[in-house]
C-alpha cells in the first residue's frame, strides 16, 4: 500500500513538472510573439513627401553591399549619398527566415504575414501602400528585373493566399491593380491579356525600343527573359528613368509612389554565384542613383532603399596579412581578386537584419533600427 502511494506521488510530481514546463514554454513563445508585433515603436515622421520611391534589393544583406564595395573599390551610391541609414528587422509570422512574399507584404501593408502570402492573411486582403497612394490620387508604378508577377511586385499590386498563384496575380495586375506603370519579365503570362492592357491611355510593350517610343500616359513593359542587362542602355536604371517619366507625365500634380526591385541579387545568392550577384547589385545601385538624382531635382521626393532579407549567409573573410619589403606582416585590404563564391555559407535566406538608406523629406526622423512593417508606416505618413 505504502509503495503504491509513493508511486502515485512520483507520478503526480512528474505531471506537475510537465505542466510547469509546458506553461513556461508557452509563456516564452507568447512573449516572443508579442515582441514580434511590438518590435520597437512605430516611427513618427512629421515631414510630408509628394513622391516616394522605394527601392528593394532582393536578398541584399549588409555583406552583399560590403562585397560589392570591395569589388567596386569604393562606397556604393546608396551607402554614400543617402543621408540616413540603419537596420531593418525582417522576420515574418513563419518560423525561421522570411521569404520575399511575407517581407514584401510587411513593407507594402505594414502587417506581418506567413511566408508565401501576398498582401493577404486569414482570408482577408490587406490594403497596400499602392492602394493607399491611389486613394490620394497619386500615380503608382512597379519596376522589377524578374517576372512582374513575382512575390515582391505582387505584394504591391495584388492580394492572394499564395505567391505561386501567378495567373491570379497577373489577372489582378491587368484588371484591377490600377497601376500606371508595370515593368518586368514574364511576357508569356501577360500576352494573353494584350488587348486588355492596351487601351487609349495605356501601352503594352515588349522591348526597350518600344518602351522608349511609348507615348501614352501609362505603360506595361513586359520583356522576354534575357532583355534586362546590368550595363548599357537596357538596365534597371533605364527602366526606373522611364517609369519616372511616365509617373510625372502631364506635370502630374498629385505625386506618385514607385517601387523598384533589384530582384536577381537574391537569385544569384541562392546559386552562390558571387560575381553575377555583384553585377546585379551594382545595376541596382545605378537605379538608386537615378532615384536620388530625381529627388535632388524634385526636393519633395523621399527615396528609401532597403532589402527584404539576406540570402546566402555571405561572410567576408578577415583581411589578409602579407610581408612588406622589410619583412613585417602588414594588413592588406581585400580586393576584387579575393572575392570568391565560397564567401557564401548557405543557399537559402537568413534571419539577419538588412540595411535601409533614406534621403529626402522625413529621412532624418527614421530611427536607426526599424521593423520591415515600419517601411509602410513611414511611407503612409510621408504621403498622408
Ligand atoms: Zn530568395
């Protein structure tokens, strides 16, 4: 009898320990989740901007920028001309690293969602900054170096449960997004809608010559897959220039919102191909220069440059030490020749913070550490 009692007591004790453990774990998960939603205070921006240009380097971590600078031999445009900079926390509602869909949704709507979701959560569409800008009468545009239905442009122009619903995304962009400018790849997806896209006020073009010749107010420029170069005249910078021409056509008085994505920084990071990644990043930096020069000429324009997440866990090795003429070991800075694919330590996304750079009205009010949802908060305050 006594033995049975002891056994029972031991059992009860274990159950109590188990319950305490479960409660402790549940509390810490809850605290973590709460921290997620309250990551820092929402920034308050008092200045107002007529136009906002948001440039997103897909997969562009801090070390991607540094590596491009080692290759370039000097600081990038984004890292030298834009007056304010800081870090961005990128987590989504999913465990682990965010994907482009959730990160773009956070920036476009101010809401955290699960990976894969496009301005949509719990069976509801979430209003995007594009739609908000349109409600204020602003013209809106999206430019990317990957398919125009890809996750990042999609979050700024459509609502759907999954980023893989490409046909649904294209359908919304063509029929209901009210975009004035859409540029990217994916011609075969948009061709079936050529007659819908082409209207008295909107051109549908498929190459740079036709884009340059386009005279209507609005344009959807959807190219063949190899059409966008990193150097020369058919680049992301060219597309950004043309987008700005269209968004300011007829002396547009209500301003505009433009999102420009350097999408293939991410693709080459997944592939651990460092030189092509750098070429994409430098081409993205050229687009930043176009945006900055526009803002210099139109001081009521704010430019924000950031990334959705880091891809490839890129690590820069320590500086080398080499013997000088006196035989002393001295530090030699890394140069373009040192850059190697082995600097990538992973093929997937990471949870690392990314950088932001800003210039123009309100830029100075942005805290040094923000959440990706704050990008939406900042832009909506700027244009309100
Ligand atoms: Zn990716």
